[in-house]
C-alpha cells in the first residue's frame, strides 16, 4: 500500500489515481468521503459545527467513492466540489467522531481489496495506515496549488490548509518516514515515475 498525503492542490488525487492505474492497484480518495459527509450535513440543514448532529450523520452514512461518489445512495459527485462544501469540510473533518467513522471505513475498504492499494488524504501515513509500505507527502507552492484549484481561490485553499494543520485530531502533517515530493512545475507522469522508483528501491 502506498499512502499519499499533502495539502489542498498538491496533486494528491491526480497522482494517486495515475499511480493506481500504472500499478493496476485499487485507489481510495478519502477526501471525497469527508466531502460526501459534508454534503449530507448541509442537505440535512445541520450546522457543520454541531458536533453531535454531524457525528450522527457520519456514523450512519453509507459511502461509495467509485465509480461516482455517493452518500446514502445519492450521487454527490459534482456537489462535493462546490463552494459550500469547500467552506464547511474542514470543520466536519475536525470532528473526532467523524474521523473515527471514516477511518474504520477506510481500514475495512483496504482489508477487502485483493490488489495493492493507493490511499490518499491528510492522515493516511500518520494515523490510518502507519505501516504503509511507502508514504509520500506531496507539496507545491501556494500559488501553484491555488491555480490547480481554479475557482476555489487562494484564500479558501490556504484557510483549509491552516484548519487542517491546526486541528487537534489527526492534523495534516508529514509522517517522519514519508518521502517529500514538491510537485510545483512537474508533470503527473514525472511524479508517478518517481514514486514507482521508490517502490522498487528497497529501503
Ligand atoms: O482535493 P483537496 O486536496 O482540496 O481536498 P480533499 O482531499 O478532497 O479533502 C477535503 C478536506 O477533507 C480537507 O481539506 C480536509 O479537511 C479533509 N480531509 C481530512 O481531514 N482527512 C483526510 N484523510 C482527507 C481529507
């Protein structure tokens, strides 16, 4: 299993998906899970800061991330990328009960796979799979990350990063044994090749 973590717009989803395709492994986008819970919270009219209300929604939620993102059967593939979700997701993801509910689903998903796995998020190498065979921490300059996020804008991207780094439970940080790759100005292909080389090189 390869764990890929990093801030918003660092290239995690794109690189992780391309890596999984190159290896013919399964891929899990854990950010999509936190985003899906956030759409359900908003759809139910619950405040993202209502700790117990949000926790109840997360623990009852049935979530799929492939081929489209669904929560409780509802296709939220487009909605999870919208501004209301960008605005609320970091508060939802800081809720310890939400994290516990998502982490157990992530571990169960990996246990059920018959192939290798690529899992991407914020806490995969540090908390969810500390024994991952390879941990990668992707970074990029803020201007490049904001450019990749397009409509979201630099202010929202850096606000989410700050919230993700500052939270008490499973903050965004590099695992001490993760390799760091700065993706600024580099192609997806180059980054994928670098990770494949690391996988082949015994450490
Ligand atoms: O695509 P982007 O990198 O902007 O974000 P994402 O991976 O879709 O994650 C959205 C949000 O979910 C992040 O800002 C975090 O607040 C949260 N998240 C998390 O807390 N833990 C994870 N393993 C993945 C995402």
